[in-house]
């Protein structure tokens, strides 16, 4: 469904299209939100699929792509991380253990999914202590002449320098596989036996190594403890709703182990039955994730059979949904639902506090309304190098990280380190693009408030920049550090020249500090990433036709990239592997201004 401007309002599927559309003509029986949608609808596009399962998958893909305002939206659509036991590469006899996310290109065994990167990192750290498998790249492995630090702290067996034989390393790989497929008791018994044997042989140092590995095993087991009954691989979903907001908690059971849980918050649910909400959520959730054979929920999806057929055809095995009524499985589902309820209670409490803070902000800064979109800007550089600008976005629900933007300062007219000119470029690029895409200022992308890290000078500079673009309906507030640059003594500057300070224990002050600090963190992180990239870059990287082998030949011949840049044409032609045409190309690239 499209509005008058061609924006997509809603995506849906129907077995009987005539009946589905006819329902929208019964206005009195629709919720107010759907009535608004119908009133805005001006046209529809209809796509016919071969089966209802295909329609369900297409619906999930289109919702994720276009994010229509009247669909139930799954905002966090990232793929989950896995642990990869990588068995290909230059040294297949010494597989590496590493974190993986995204497309599965590498050959090896994938274990997961894990609920978060933190849970993978925690597990990997413990697995390194437990099984001593390498985690380095093949190039690092190949060039080692002595053990690295991980060997010294007993988190790697150093196969790179022959501190362990291929057979013994293979035994560690087998133990790792056994553990990751749920045979942790077998591994534990093996370690206990080896520790006792070493102790009986009076080899107490080796016994201590086995003891430490046992501690690591117990640590992982304690973080994976959950009564999964007879479930081997399953996802468990619990949904709760309150005050127009729904939360779905998912537990991941793999090889009878708990590999973490994750909470999702859904908007646009209104008074829809939770079965319909679960149907929409699961279609989007499994669009880019691998579904296990068993999926347990406290509310079955409204079109369970179609969803099962769609996922089964997509995965190549039968996927089933269950709503347990008793026993251990019912307890698992209830636990997920209880976590969802507690999470939604916390979110609503935080939203209430946030709403109160925004009301105080309206009074303090004389705003026309409660801000729905707050944009905070900051710049970062070191002595004028690697200049970047950062924009973070916050609203009543908290930080909107998918709206963050970074700006590489490109204009040659910006003097290195000139914060005013850097801010000018950032704001000109931001608002000129926004003005082109939405000249009517009707979209939610327009900010209600700009927070600038700076005092009166920065505030008036930003006002002038926006005025140049004909923008006068955006409030601007500057935050300066105050005396001695002490946190807690910040001053707030408005466009009219007024200045405010808040008590050191003010909740609004803490909130504004968080916004300012988040923008500072984002800008510095962007700057550091750019600086780190530039540290490993070379002027030769930008020369067309110069790949790794030619670059290596040039550096071996001249020594440095600067010497290559200053070399004459005849000197370049003397390099092995560099033809006259390539030499001319290199010379012209560095001397184009003289050509």
C-alpha cells in the first residue's frame, strides 16, 4: 500500500486477496491506527506467488527492506555470531578456533548461534584455556619463530613452533568437537583422569595445567546451565505485551546447552492478537537466520502451518512449532515469557523516566514541543589529521544507533583543526541532503533539537549555517564544560544568548551528559578507525594498476614509497616487473600537476 507520495505504508500477504481488501472497507471495525493507514492509502501493488509459503517469505523480505510504518517491525535484524572450528587454509592439520559472523565461506564446523558477541567472546576465551587451540591467522602462524603471548599465558599449545605434535593437537581438536556438540561430561572425565595420572607421577606442574583446564570447563558449564529436558537443538520464544509495546525473549538451545538469550522489542502492535504478532516476528526473524527443527513458543503463530512449510522448504528439513502444555518444556517457555515480561517492565519504567526528563528539557530550553528526534554532533582529529565528524540520534525510547552517521571531512577549504569549518561541512552535508529528500519537512528524519559540543560561538555558527540553507525551525543548544572543564559544571547556551547551569545532582544534567559523551565516543571511535587504517596504507595503494606484487617490487627497489614518488621515469623503468607503460603511469600519477 502506497501513500500519495509513493511511500510504502504497509506490506501484507493474503490467501484470498478480494476478502483481505474488502476488510479494509469496513472502517468502523478497524482500529484507529489501521483507519489512519487506509485514509493515507492511494494505490496498491499486487505480487502473485506460486504458493502461500513463498508469499510469506516475500512478505518478510519486503518488510525488512522497506520498513513500512504500519507493519510490525523487527528492528534488530543482524545475523547471530557463531564459533568456527576452521579446517581449511594453509595448515588444515592445525585447525583454528575463531568467532564468525555472516556468510559461511570457510570450510569447517560452525557452532551456534550465540545470542551476542559478548557471549561468544566469553566462551572463546574459556575454550582457549580449556583446549589450547590456536586462534591466529595462517599468515601469523606461518611467520612465527617463537611462541606468542597466548602460549605464555597457557591459552595456546603453540603448534606454530612445534611445541605440540600433530597427533596431540588432533586429540585437542576431537575434545573440542565433543564439547561443542554436548559431550562435556566425556571431556571432563578425560581431564580428571589425566590430572590424577599426572599427580600420581609426581608431575605436579602438568597436573596444575589440567586443573586449570577443568576450571575453565566448569566455568563454561555454569554459564550454559539450563534444564533443556530432551531438547537437543531448539529456539524458545516467549512474548508479552503491555501499553502498546511487545517484547519477545528468545533462548538458544544447541546440543542441550544454553547458548544465550536475546530480547526484541516490537512497535506498531496496537491491539493485534499476540498470535499475529508472533507470526510477523518469526517470518522476519528467520529470514536471515537458520531455524532449528524444534521451535517452542507460548503463543503459536497464527498461520503456523504456512510458516512451517516456508521454513522447511527453505532449510531442507522439517521445522515444527510447539506450544508445550506441561513438564520441563512448559517451564522453559514460561521462563522465556517471564524474562520478556520483566524486560518490558524495565523498558516502560525507563521510558517513563525519559519522558519526564524530556518534559524538563522543554521547560529549560523553551522548546515548542517534546523532542522526538535529538541530534548531537561532535568532531574529532589530532593536530588536524584524520578529521571526522559524528552525529548520534536519540529519542524518547533511547539511542537510535541505526541512525548514527559519520562524516569524513573532505573539503580542501577546511583548515586542519578548524572546528568551526569542520562543523560547517558536516551540517551543510547533513541538511542539504535532508532538504533535497524532504523539502516539506514532513518526515521523521528532521530533528527537533540539535545539541552541539561548544559554547556561544559554536551555537551562533550553527545558527548561521542553518540560516544559509533557509532552516529556522530547529532548536539549537550548546554544551560547554564550564569552569576548569569539570564534569557536572556544564553550561548550556541558547540561540538568544541565554545561558543555564543545572545542579550537579540533576537527572536532566546526567541525561544531557550521556548524550554529549555518546557523541564524543562515536566521533573518537570513527577517528581512531580512520587513523588505524591510514597507518597501514601507502601512497602506492592509490596508483591504478599497482597490485601487491608490483608494489612489493617497487618498495624492494627504492626502499620507501616517498622514494618511489620522487623517482624519475628512467629509474622506474629499471624496476623488475615494471614495464615502460606502467612506469609512465606511475610517474604521471605522482607528477600530474607538472604534466
